[in-house]
């Protein structure tokens, strides 16, 4: 579970806290959850995914369907990030030769 923190950013120009919009809070939460999920890895076992969706929905106070829709977005973003990294590896090693050939 993610710890609660005071929501606000310090404005260096005015020297006081400016509240974050709900949209910005959502963007930050998405990035935090995606990073956490990328560090933990994606469960590939269907039973584990179902159990995880039920447990996390309960933890976050939403329905399993709502959490599954949210998780789908996070998983898609993580997958796209992973594929971009693979593309970089492929491009960086395009001229590699197998040793001994």
C-alpha cells in the first residue's frame, strides 16, 4: 500500500504550497504504480492475476472490475516501456555477431 503524504508542491516563486489538481494527482499515482509494478514484475499466472485483482481492489476500496480496468492501463504502459527498451537493445546490437561463426 502506498503511504499517505501531504498533497501539495512548493512554489519557489511565491514560497507557498499550491494544491495539485485531481488530474495531476492521478498522473503521479499512475507513474508511481507503474514504477512499482515494473520493479515487482508482472504476474503471468491467471490464478495469481485474479487473486491479485481481488486483493488490490479490496486494499484500494474499489470494485474488482474497477481495479482490473485500472491495472490494464498500468500493465499496458509498462509493456510499452519494456518493448521500447527491447527495441533499443536490438538497435544497439544490430551488428553483433555470434562468437565462433
